[in-house]
């Protein structure tokens, strides 16, 4: 994995001015309510799975993980998969027609038990390409479900009256592309922070309140020990609102 780390840090040098981050423009209240006639549910989490640029598109490791996910999914029958960002190495996708969608994603996770909604969040690498095209790809794919950069999933299990809210964030908008904690556009970052807090405030009646983002708050590996921006801004919110779990990618 050493060469992967080197390539990653080179690409991080791409200048922030090239990135376009749109304002939410009122489309922020994106919420996906799902009622399942089940007592319990399973979901899977895949992070930093974005294959390799052409001509390879995938990696042997990605295939191995996809196969293992398929086997586990056959037993567990997950209701959905969370895609934790860095969905397409190293520079995201160009447009909705980009063959990366097929060759790095659709053609790899082929198990029939993985043909469930995949709910993505953007990783830093995704922001080096056309991030918005990943949202638009929702209209093309049967399972890729990405309504906005940040959104909530509200699951209700009717047979056990159990509820779970998952708050999907975009940590690159919040904290910057290079995890140094400086957002690309502070106005847009603040819009999202306000939205996150509102979702947590409104989500107090859920049995489980889960927050998802690409960058970890704390990490024990290459990216650690802290993302200062998330540690300063997110950690207090997680505590104040009694969040059950924070799920992140990036560290691998
Ligand atoms: C930040 O985003 C807002 C909303 O889209 C925009 O009006 C503003 O010009 C942006 N600021 C910078 C410095 O790019
Ligand atoms: C997707 O990729 C697979 C394998 O690379 C190929 O067989 C298939 O035709 C492609 N589908 C589309 C819609 O491009």
C-alpha cells in the first residue's frame, strides 16, 4: 500500500481554486424516509473503494472485498450499503457518462444481494473531479442514491417500532480537501454545519442517531491523530446530541 499513499499525497496538491462547491440553495432538507416491514435490519459499509484510474479501473483488493461483501450479503441480506467516499480514485468522475461508474462500481459489486440502495458521501478524491455528476448519477443507476451532498436517511422498522436516523455529511465541504481544516468556501461550510446541527436536534426521538462522513474525527493511522476541524466542530455535537455512532472512511 506504500505507493498508494504516495500517489494520494501528490494529488492532494491540486489547488483548491479549481474546485467548485455550490451553495445548497434550499435543496438542503433532503431526507429519505424508509419504512421496512421488518423487525431488524442489516446494512453494510464500504469506504475508499474507488478502484484505480484507466486502464485498470479496479484493483485486485477491490475485487476481493466485493466478493467478500457478496458472500456476507447473501447471509445477512443488507437493506442498504453506505459508501463512505473516495468512490473513484484519484480524481473522481468527469460526468454521468463516465465509464468509471460502470467499470469501477456497477461491474464490480455484482452480487444480487448488493443490488440494494447505495447511499454515498463524497471523499476528498471525489472532489477533484465533477462531484455533482455523482449526484446526477442517481438518475442513471438502479441503486446509487445520492440526492444531495448531505442528506438524512430515516429508517423505521415497523415490526419492532425501531427508528434510526443517519445523517450523511460531506466532510470535504465542511473541513477542506486536504483535511487541514480550512473549508474551500466558508459560507457553504457553515450552511452545512447549521444543517447538521438541525438534523441532530430534530432527530432526538430516533432510537439510533448515526452520523456519517468521509474524514474521521480521530484516527490511529496515517491520517491521525485528529482532524482538528472535525474534532473542534463535530465532536461536541456528537456528544451534545447523544449520537450513537460516527462512521468514517479515509483511514486505510
Ligand atoms: C461561496 O459560496 C457562496 C454561495 O454559493 C458564493 O456566493 C460565494 O461567492 C462563494 N465565496 C467564494 C469566496 O467563493
Ligand atoms: C459495463 O462494463 C462491463 C464490463 O466491463 C461491460 O461488459 C458492459 O457492457 C458495460 N456496460 C455498460 C452499460 O457500459
